[in-house]
C-alpha cells in the first residue's frame, strides 16, 4: 500500500526569467510586457492551464517558437516539483 504522497509545484519570476534568457525567448516584447508576464507568474500556481497561459504570452512575444515547446521548457526548467510523504520528509 502506498503512503499518502502530496505533490507541490512552484515557480518564480526568476526561474521563468532564466528560462527566457537561456532559450532566447521574449525577444519581441518590451520591458513593460515582460514585467507584466513575470508579475502573473508570481500570482499563479504552475498548473497545466497556468503554464499554458504564461507560455502563450511568451509565444506572442517570441520568434520561431511553438506554445508546446515553451510549455515543455517552462515545466521542465522553471517549475520545481517537491513531494511530501505521509507528512514526513525523513522517510
């Protein structure tokens, strides 16, 4: 029998900014648009829907990208996933 496992996901404006820089994203947007998008990151839980929302904004301000590629990069390089087992991390 599996123990109770909880999954927690987090991201930050800094982690999304790093992904954008490393992947040459958001090159067609201005600073105001970029800061607005990063503000949304700070307010949103990184669910699939919210990753899509941010990826769509990045897509609209980037060149030669697809939303699915941006989602993949965000989910794998900007989102941190942590687990808690039975409320005890020492297990």
